[in-house]
C-alpha cells in the first residue's frame, strides 16, 4: 500500500518533496529496462527489508548493495558469457582490482601475470599490489615453459592474462593456461576486453573469471565507462560482498548505456572484424609499415590458435603496426594527418580510433620496459570502427602519404 505522504492537508514544503513520488505499483512491464536512480528502496513490511539486507530474499535496499538497472546489465552479461553470475563495476580497472582481490591476491601470496597487458593493469600489478605485500611476476604468456616455471616457483593465487593483449595482439591460449593454472592451484583471470563474448567466452574454456572494460566493445559508443566480471555464482557472491565495502559500483545511467550497447554487440563485432581484417591486409602491403600485429594475418604467431579459439567468427577489431624507422615525431605527424580516424585515447567504439601507446596506454611503463615488451617508439594502435572499410583505408593512405612525404618513404 502506498502511503500518502503528500496528502492535501500537508504543507507545500512537505508536498513539494513527496508529491508524485512512489505512485501506484504498475501492473505493466516496461519493454526496455528503466533507469532506476533511487538510492534507497521501500518495503511495506520491515521484515522484508530485513530479509533483503540479510540475503534471505532478493531485492534492493541501497544502491551500493545492488540496484535494478545495474542488475539487468549484470544478468545480460552473465547470459552472454554463459556464466553463473556477472558483477558490474565503475570501470574496467575497478573490475580488475576487485577480481584480483577476489582471486586471493594479498600479502604473502603471488600473482603471475602476462607482461603484455594494458598499461594501467601492468602498473596496478607492478606498484599497488607489491606495496600491499603481494608478489607479482610477469611472464611472456605465449611462452608456456616460462609460465609453467613461474607457476611452480611462485605457487600463485592467480594467473592473469588478456585474451588478446593490448597493444601487441598476442592471443592467450586460454584452455591450456587454465589447465596449467589449475594444476598449480591458481585461478585463471582473463581480461577479455578485446575479444568480447562475440569471439570468446573464457569460462567455457576453463577460465575462472572473465573481466571486461565495458567502456570498450560492450558499451561500444564511446559514451560510458564501466567494468564487468563474469564468474561462477559463488565467486559472484564473494565479489558482491567485496563491492559493498569497496564501493566502485556502476551507476544506473551507465548500466543502461552499457546494456543498450550489448544489443548491437554481435552486429558491431562482425563489422569490426571484417574491417580490421581488410585494414590489416592493406597495411601489411604498405611500404611505410614495417610490421602489422593482427591475429587474422597468417604470419601472426598465434594465428592458428586464434582460428581455433574464435571459431571462425573473426579476429577482433584491434590491430597495431610499426611505422618503419619512425619515432614520436613521425607518429605525431601521421596522427595529425588523419581526417576520419580519430587520434583519441580509447578503443572498441563505433568510430575508428588511433592511439600512440608510448605516450598514452603504456605511458606508465618506462621506455626500457616498453622496449622489452616490443612496444617500440613507432608503434601505433588502431581500433578499427564500423565505418566503411575503404573509407578507413583511404584515410590511412592519405595520412601515411602526408606524414612520410619528403621523408624518404
Ligand atoms: C584490455 C583493457 N583492460 C582494462 C582496461 C581498463 O578499463 P577502464 O578504462 O574501463 O578502466 C583497458 C582500458 O583501456 C583495456 O584496454
């Protein structure tokens, strides 16, 4: 029963606050999920509120403990990842932080991680976790002997990798790595941002957690920052308990945008994959380009693995390439010459985007650390959008022409 807090005999000060709120409960169902901005939730009986607080019945009490629009996005992600549960966070980094804690990274325990990671993830592991007493060991995730050695020597709580790595597009052999991690008593955490559930569902391949920066392909339109973790029901319950304390929750508006993005994820991914393949093949034949890193090219070191893992759906929308003999000045000239492709610091949008890892995504790494990983001063990362592939190629061609004219190319 709705209580009449804005009754006609109350003061305008009271009515202005309560009038129109908490109207009759609808007997209809909105076709698309509404955005619930409410922070608090009411129940007729205090016993019900108590039961929700205690976890004896589903419901909402306070937004940091869960809210309807966010839950709708989480349920959608659990379905797309074929997972027991999914938990949303305010960003991909918040999701990675929570999942590392959830997997048992803490003082005295170790994490073994791919060295080829998004720069902030690398910095989180290199700086923040060791400062808390955890050991972190970076490995070449494609070198399974090295991974096995690290697992045996460290006995880690977790092994962390990116399904397709940022920015060199190394493909992780998730089934094999899961087996190795589990044999060593570790959990496998897969940052699946570049793959998205369109290409890979890490939990079906043995992974324990699939982590996404939903800011990228899941949202897809460059207008929402979000993170999400797919995992078992049990691990989801644990993450939700941690989230109540850590508070890096996704807002309802953002959840709605992320969920809206999911609806066109397969359509966008299909186009991203087709366009990236065309762009990669074109770049590979350009004289100003020394190397192209794209799993869809036959000369990519994990091409065969990617064919099996992604089951013919494509190889993703991300690629990177080395400009021949180029450094910062030449790369900047190229980026400034682009007219369609946007030199902006993100990826996975409908727009094509170019990024210079040395000054953005991997700026937190020293030049030596970048060089050791193979991230050279002439490396450009391209997030191929869903525009017409030929328009993207034409823009790259004119920008390469302008950047390298009179410079010996
Ligand atoms: C592979 C990968 N993981 C995680 C992140 C972090 O995501 P967010 O920026 O949403 O915190 C990024 C960001 O670029 C990324 O590329």
